[in-house]
């Protein structure tokens, strides 16, 4: 069995290394401190007996667990990210361990009166009797995704210590800069050389995800005409007024604050304007590819109609695709999801299969030729001071990794 103390110690060692990434630095990796964890991981992977360990110039770690069976089975991979979110500080993380949690309020920080309460975070109640790791209320925890990193290292160690468990070749990769959207950018899929992989980067126990948004950004630039307001009749074109009409032309219900599950949206996240020029910045999201294309078309169409009416091209729309729903790439190889579902059920986990309302590195990897669903790593309340993780969920995630390795070797026997 996977020992709770052992996995806790490893997790704490990783979360106390600050690896916050930086969205404003174009360098790769975006922060130097990600190397600190990378170097520790290279040593740990060496110590447990992994092979072909590489740390490349972009801070990607890859390593191999060789097959211990005679016949050939597909090489599979496990992926996690080393960085933590720039949304909240990851410096001086001081994890607190609450053993045998009883469903009460957890005081994160007495002095600052910061409390993690099941009144507000009711998911806590499903972990009564378990060991919960929290922050001290002043930082994030970094379970996203150091839980994933911990689980992969621990599963590999377990398989090495238990040669009686049969498995094919396994590849693992730890990436930098996932939180700033670049985790897949310099991922060398050819070098990784696996048939498929899993990111261990989901939230609560049971999560299994293979659908995410199709995503694009849209920039609407509106040009106006400035004239002295006292003499402006029939002459002035106020770009902010046109912007206002443009915004009102989009369906008012299709915004993030009014949508859930498979409902897509237009999200106006920035606007800047004066009479002469207004710029609107949107993101467009939809799981369905047709509806996604229709959304992009609608934004163009509204601009076209304005320009017709104004008799001049004053509204300009610039749309850029950001990422696509991995479902298109996963459905043709659906057995890679089914395997995980089977493993979860066998070890008493209820699979929670739901669409991601965002993107993952796995979606980009899937489009680079490495189909890559996402599995829970166990944490909750990512990217903030209320982040926490039950140790038992980390143990279960580790068992899922071991179980997948076994199941693949059985299926292809
Ligand atoms: Zn993550």
C-alpha cells in the first residue's frame, strides 16, 4: 500500500519550493525558480531508480520506467506541472496538517482571522475522518499541481519497489509554465514517444475529463470621429456609443456569469475607449465546434452590419483561435478513458466525468498528437489561500496511476 506519511512528506517538500510562474515574462521558463524544483525532482527520480532522466533547456523533465514484461504493450505517459498560479503568492508556503478532520471550521490563521469553513466550502464534509493539508492563510498551497507531481513520483517508486506488478514502458513528464498557458508549448511529443498520456491535474477525487472548451480571443476596434460637441450634429461618430451598441447586440444571457456545463459564452474582459477609438476585448468559449464557429461568425456579422449602416469600415474584428476541445482527438481512442473509469471503479472511486470549462495542457498535447485526458490530483480551491488537499485523495490518485499501468498490460496481454 501507499503510505500516507511518505506521500505527505514528499508533497510538503515540493510545495515549500516556490515555483510561481509569470504571465508577463516571455522567457522560457517564465521564472528562474522553477529550476529549483526541477533539480530536486531530477535527484528524486534518480534516487528511486528511474531511467533516461532528462532536464532540457526549457525546464521539461522526462523519465522512463522500463517495461517488466516480455510482450509489447503501448507506452503510456503521465504528466504534471511544476509551476504554481501567479494569481496568488506561492512564496513561503507553510502547510498545516489536520489529522482526523471532523467537519469543523479550520483556523488557517488566527492572527488574521482566516478560516476554512465547511459552511462556505461544503466539499470539506466529504473528507470527515481524513487528513487534510491546508495553507496558513497567507499563500496558496500548490496542490495544483504538486499533488500531481507527488503522485506520479510515488507511483513510479511503488512500481519499482514492486516488480511483481506487471506493466509496459511508462514515460513521465513534468512541465513548467502550465499556469501561464505555455506548459505544452515546448513539450517535445516525439521525444516523449508515448501512445497516449494523462495529465494528473484535476481537482477532487474521481474527476476524469476529456472535454474542454474551444477557445478564441476577439478584439473589436471601433474608430470614431471627433468634432466639437456644440457643432457635432450629423458629423460626430462616438466610438464608445457604437461599442455600447455592439455589446448590446450580443446575446445577453450568453456570458460566463449566466452559463454552466456545456453552455458557451462571449466574455467581455476589457474595454478602453474615448470618442475617437474604443477597443473591446472578448474571449469566446464553446464545447461544440459548430456553435463555436457560429459565435465567431456572429461577432464578424455584427461588425459587418454596423459598417454597412455607417457606410464606412469603422468596426474592425480580429479573432484568434486559442485552443480546441480535446474531445475531437479523444473520442476516436475512447478506450484510454474507459481504462481509467474501470480502474477507478475497481479501487472504489466514483468517476466524475464532466466537461472542463477551460483548457488544459492535455488539450494542446492532444492536438500535438498525444491524446491526453485529465485525471484528478485531489486538491480543492486552487489558486488561493483556501486551497487544501486530503492526503487520502493523493493516495488514491497514486493507486489510479499504478492501476492504469497494470490494466494496460492486462488488456494487451
Ligand atoms: Zn494545474
